[in-house]
């Protein structure tokens, strides 16, 4: 999303709602996708290298993932692309 704070809050609420907290009932496992900076042309997703500054990563892309982990998300799926030359 365009608003990291709103994306983080909505994502955390979704995880908590989807997974629930009642041990008697089955839960669905939420998965945070695609870590991180998933972007670019889909047909090149295995070759694409997303270039992002450290500031942009920490202020724009990573807050939502941190909020999901803090909310207890069961899984995180990496992106297919690279970020700053490193595989996700």
C-alpha cells in the first residue's frame, strides 16, 4: 500500500482475525507475502532486481512485515525477485 502505517494496521488486524485465538477451533495460517519489495514486471520476477535505499526499505516496505510478525503471522513467503542485488 501507499501508506505504510495503514497497511501495517490493516495487515495485523487481518492476521489476528484470520488466525483467531481460540484453541478449541481450527485456525487458518496467515502468510505474509512477498518479502520484501515485491514489485516489477511479473514476467521478469525471477530476474528483477528491486533497488531501494535503506531509508525507503525501513520507512516504506518493512513496517508492514514487522507488524505482521508482531501480530503472530504463521508464515512469511519471500519474493521471487532480488532486492539490491540480494535474493529475497
